C-alpha cells in the first residue's frame, strides 16, 4: 500500500523522517519496502501561473500565445498548443532552466518565430502516468481548481514534495490497508496516539426509505450491508486536496462522488460503491447469488456471463454490480447524476476472491474484501462518505440508514498471564511495561496479579489467541531488545540425513560431469505432465489455475528441462547440458493427495566438444548421455546391475535410440533421444534426455566400497569376435560371458561392432577383449585356454553365435 507521509502526519504525530520511519516500522513487523518522492527531489523552477491574456499564434492554427503571471511583476510570454487553455486559468509553468519529468531541462526558445519563455505543463510532463492523471485533462494542460498565488511552488500544490512509503502488507495485517490502520501502527511504534478529525453527518433530506429498500437473501454472503442516500448532488471534478491524496496513492481521480468512495477506502480500509439512483430501474436493492448465465456489463465495459458462486447486487430483477468486485456500467455515476446511493458492506471473502479471479477483475477493493475489513467501522465509513459527498457536491444527506444485515461489532477479549509472555519471549517484563504496550496499540487492558484481560478492537481482527498477543508485545517491545540465549540442554550437532547427503552428492557429480542445474515450475500443462513418466499415475490439478499451462502437478522432470532447452535455443544458445533434481507428484487411484518422489533428469543437445586446432567437433549422442548416467549409477554401488531395455511405447522418444532402465523388475529411469517429430513440433534441436527415480535408487541394496591392493601378477587377454542375429544385444552376450567365464575372468570389454557386406543382412559382428588374472600366482596358458573355451561353447550354444 502506498502511504502518503503528509497525510499520515495529519492523523498521527510522526517524530521521524520518512527514511527513519521506514526503518523503524520495518523492525516492528510490517515491512516498508521503499520511500519515493514524486518529484524525484530533482525537479525545480516549476511554479504556479495565471493566464492573463491569450492570442492565436500568427503562424499556426493550433498554437496560442499566452501572457502568464508567474509572480514576477511583468507577464511572461509562453507559446502553448494545449486545446483547453483559456484566460483566467491557474496553471503549471516550468520556467527556463527548470527540470521536469525525465530530468528534461526547459530552455528559452522560439516556436514558429514567436519567443516562448517557459512551458505550460500537463501532469504527464511532470512524470505523472496516464493511469493516475485526471481523465478530464488527458488532451491538454492541467488546470488548478482553486486560486493559488502566482509564482508559488506548483510541485508543493500538487503534493509532489510528499514522500510515499511502500508498505508491504501481509494478509494477516489487512488492518493496515487503510490510513487509519497505518496511523495506529505508527502511533504504537512511536508511543503516540492517532487523532482523527471525525465530523458528524448532517441529515437534511427525506427519509432514506422514500428512496429504496434493501434486502440480503443470505446473510452469510453479506453479513453486513448498509446504505445511505445523498440527493441533489452536482457531479464535478474533485477539489485539489482530494485529487492529491488519490494520485499519491496510485488512484486516478474521476469525479467528486467516485473519488470520495476511493478516499474512504484508503482512509478506513472500507471499500464503498456508489450507484446512480435514477439508473437502478427500481426502488429496491436485493443482494443474492447470481443465476447461471445471467449477464452483467461491468464498469470497464466488459460483458460477463455470471456464475452461481457470484454474489450480485440487483435491482430486484437484474444484476447491477458484482458484490465486492466491480459495479455495473448501467448504474455508474455520470455528470447527470443527482441522487447517489452509497453501499458499505462486508461480503463473503472466498466468493469475492473467486469472482475477481474468474473475470480477471482484481482491484484494491476486492483485495480488501478478500483479506477482511473492520466491521466496527462500516457505518462510520458510510457516514463520512455521505458527509463528504454532500459537502463536495452541494447535496443533502437523506435521513437514516438502510440496514439489510448487520454485525455486532464487539471487541474480542483475550486473557493472558505475565508469566506466559515472559516464558515465551525469554524476558523479565513487568506488569506496567506490558500494560503500556497494549495501551499503545489502542487495546483495552485490565491487569491484576499478573493476569491481563485484553480487549482487542474490531480493527485488529487478526488477534484472537494468546500467541497473537505475545507477538504484539514482542514487536512493540522490539525484536532487537529480546535477550539472546543458548539452549541449556545438550546440543545436537546438525548434519544431513543420508537422503539429503545423497541428493547433494548427486548434484555435485552431475555438475562435475559438466551439467548445469536448472529449477523449473512444479505446475505444468496436463499434456506435459503425462509425458516421460516412469510409472503410471493419476493427474493432480489445482482448482483455480492462473493459466492453463500451469494447472497440473508434474509427473516428470524432462518436460521442464525441454522448456529450458527451447528457451535457450530460441536465443541462439544451442550447446546445452542441463539437469534438474526435484520432486514429481504421483497420485494413485482412490487417493486425493499425490505422493512426492525425488527424481533427477538431464537434457543435452548441440556440441559435446567444440572444434579446435587439434580435434574435430563432437556432437552429443546416445552414448555420451549413457556415460553420464552410468557414472552416476556407479556411485550408488548397486548390488543388482541396471539393465537397459529398448523403449518403444513412449511417443515422445526415438524408438531406435531410447531405453528403459530396469533394476530387477522395477523401472527406475529412461534414456534416449527425443522423437524427431516431437523435436520439430516443439522447435527443439536433436536432444537427448535421461530421467532417474532417486527414491528407488536410494532404497535399493548397495554394496560396500572395498579397497583392493594393486595386482602382483600379470593379466592375460583373449579377443573374440562373434557373429550373432541382429536382435541379440550386447547385454545378453556380456551376461553369458560373465556366467561361464570362470573365477579368473576380471573383465569383458566390447571394442568393435560391425554391420556390413561381410555378414548377412540380419546379422552383426561384435568383438570383445576378455581379461584373466589370478591374484595368488601367474596364470598358465592351459588355465586361460580352458576358461576361454567355455565362453566360446556357451556363446555358440545359447546365442547361436558364430565365432569369427
């Protein structure tokens, strides 16, 4: 919330500069993000001027030559092209040498041969955005609505020397979404009491019942609903003081009636709405739920088809407003309005939030209704709005208030003991100190024998239990004043759990292998969530997604990596090696909540090795990615070896360059290249991916790492080339060799694969080196030959291999 320092000082004594106030309030619980000055503390020589004479430019059909009084005695000639300039206006003048918005310097000059000694300014030229500058001056210069002294500081009149503090209001402190709530907070911080200049509303008109009736169908939708009527008003621009307060809070002035509703919202934290009585279409107001398909055009000009969850304000037949969100276009306040109906209410926060999200109508009003309002100030805010509208619009307030529903605004009483406060905070505060803190907060307090009965006003609806009061004592006493102590019990040295340590080691290994970590969203689209899954699972979707692309919890990590690859490739970054370690969400049928599983995945594309003077470029391929995966798996020291099984049923993966990783009968991962059609559809280059289930790997039996001495005796090798059918895999051959190789076989290594005209079309040749060694003595030729012969026989018999 943007808080005007000047307005705040009118409500409470602030014995500090804006910067000091920012620091002090931030240390008591509400963060103040920044302090800004609308004039940037750089603008100068911008004064008030009065247009005394005006003539058409002799050489232009749209320029005017104005003689302007800027308090110098002699008139100053200024050429101006604004269509709304007129004699007698009080305007903003930037003198030669002035600095205005954007640090632009104004100089003397000539416009089509006529000397111009300054510039008559629009608000936008002083740095005002179009969203807060009054709409009535969009096409021209700004004109003051009150007589100011020529030559006086225009920036001061516009409130641009004010300091604006950015209060970051958390949902539990919505009481500070109004200036009065902020004043109470600052008052408690500096031990001062706010002083509000509340004036009574004077009722002069007919009874309010002569104008309309009000009914709430279900009080749970609108627990409090109050209305007042102001008659015989004149709709016009608001006075400068009111406009100044609005634009310094980031709100655009509209007219004196609408501006009052916004002013009360800023002051009290109570959103209001004003209807044109003549446009209601009846003399009754009914608050109810919308019926499916009902239509309403809101003030922004958009038509909406309503939902039964929407709370609507109706004229008994048709909706005229979305409760707590936005009014209807047909009943808006215009220049012809003479009778105003003011609404002050409390609406069901959940319905307001859903309605605002459904129609993309989030506003300052809906945000306050969502978080809560002070039910004790609803009528006070309504009365003040009626009083101001009557005063600024020369109208009269109808007698009485319509009350369709009401809340008994009684303070909440919370009991707490001094010993409990000191025990939790580790302090030794006395009864007088604690009582003084509660009084600074504006709470009623009765203390006796170390027990407090604290009466919490309705403006602090966030306080209901002991812990809330303890927090208030802590922050007002000062978090930096609380004593620092160490635990008196035996301290436990913190350390990572085995799972945490393993996950961190996995990250280090992958980064050591050249991969870079990314973090992607856990929410994705239903299509992406269903791809690259290792185990079947039900989708888990959020009820009210912000976008369709972020509505379903992910069941794989690959999709997020591919989004990152596509993002980088679109920006000409093509050599990529990315990984992500995170959780996927797998929900089984019949369960409402998913189980969270730790996964790790990677995606590689482009050049693995760049071309240079002594080596050629090398592109990423299946075996490069397989090397990364095997290096990672080797660190787990699994007792059961991982098997690679061809993957053919995943449409996003290449059927000839992809595999499923099996640990026994359990699927623990996948690896391979994306399908070329998938790559083309998603604007991806040739990309290889892998994904592993870390939970499964960490749960699998592992062998202990054992140190072994260097071999003392030489090894003996034998090479063998076998011709086998094309469907026989290297893993099958390796399994046969390991099974019959004997106790002296140390290793079998594939060093060549041949497919060509030297073998049949359905055949291939694979060549292996077998290494034998004894650790107790040197192997003999007979021992090696005997073991090798068993391998040859087994390959011939079990795999129909031909020895080449």
